[in-house]
């Protein structure tokens, strides 16, 4: 059973383009993320024959810049189905160019929000089989990566840490914002819409890079966004941001969402990992200030950021 959707964001319309523009007249990709979450959720809901919730955005890599005066075409399709989970992929095209691909994971739930089983999925044609195999490979790679991150630092990483501490960079930039969640931001389950949380995380990451470096930076990839538990209406979210690793022209940013009850923090609700590249006015990569880890916790974040950097380069074949 093949399910697919095509949706066009009409950037050629000045009124629509204004909605999706940031202060540099580039695409405000947080707004696009909200759209992608809605589009892919429609496919998951249709196949699951009932409610689904966003569990993760597995990855998104940019391969081509977006022309803000040309329409953005979103092509979404079901890739893989587990016992209760579904992966939906979406391909973005602009002027006939492949801009990026993203992979969303959803979990089917009942009216009480409990996980429920969905019918099995058997791909029929060659393209469906290819997409399912790629989805299973991504899942295996993520599981292997998690196992690797439980190990001690490797020699290469220890050497990298030593070099970072000798550099003339900036100590690891960290901070936090606090924001209330309102009823207008809810999904059909009366919790906060996953696309809205992605939007918040991405724009906070972009702002933190700009404050850290004082330079213009563009989104290069989304390494992963995890939805660890629902965020209720009225929640007070504390959003922690850390510029945890900087290469030559790129930086890795971690965003953690923490629900507050009074002064007592609750378990993390979302974790987000973004990569940015610093650019000049002609969009040529520009050197970014190095970051220096100073504590064991910061060393761990630094190494994890470096691993995400390496993983991103491997995915792109660099």
C-alpha cells in the first residue's frame, strides 16, 4: 500500500515569501519544518488509520541552497512500518533541484495516548523496497551510533580535545531561554504540536550561533530531533542551547527542552542537534571562532558534537 503526498510552498507569491523569510532574506526553515511535520503526519495518520505523534526527525541534510523566489515542492512518502512506528520521508525540490531530504518517525497512539499496533507494511515496487531498505539501514546506524557513544573517548578524540584546549578560541557558549506553551500551539491530542517545538529549537540554535560568532550562518543539517515525552498546554519550557563543537567553518549546536514546575526541573522533553556553516555575503564559507571545552561535561558535549560532525560528512560523502 503506497501512500504519498505532494505539497507546494508558493515562494513565488510575495505574500507567502514574506512569511517564510528571515532577516537575511533567506528561507526561515523553522517555518518549513512545521509544514513538513504536518505533511508527513498526514501520511502516517492515514496508514495507521488513527492518531500518531511525532517521535523523531532522524536527519535532514541540505545539498543545494533554496532560491527564495521559486516554489518549494515537498514530496512525502511512507518508507517503513514497525510494530507501532512509521517512518515517512520527504524530499524538497526547488527549481527542479534536490534541496534536502528528511525522515520523520511517528508512533501510533490510541485516544488515551497509549502506543498501539499498526498493520504490517509490505513494499510492492522497486522504489518502495529501496526506501524501506534505506530506512532500516538508518535505524541500524542510529542504534550503532548510540552504542558507540557509551564508550570512552578514542585516541583521535583525545588529541582533538588537547588541541582545542590549546587554541585561542572562546569557552563553550551556553545559555537558556524560557517560554510558555499556549493552547494555540496544540495538536489534536491537546499537547504541544511537534512542528512548533522543532521551529523553536531551530530558531534558537540559529540565534545562539549568531550571538556566539557574530557571523551569518546557514543551516547545513539537522542531525536529529527526539521527542522524549509530550509537552502539555501551559508548560513552562526552559530551552538550553550549547555551541558544543566548531570545525573550520561549521558548528554543532545542541538544544535541550526542559519542562519547569516552579523551580523544579522535569525530565528533558526534547533534544535537538543542528549543524550550521558560517558564510559571507556571497555565501562562501567563512572561518568561525573555535570553541574550548573546560569541564568534563563540556568535553563530553564537544566529542559528541565532533562525532555528529563526522557522521554528517560521511552521509554527504565528504
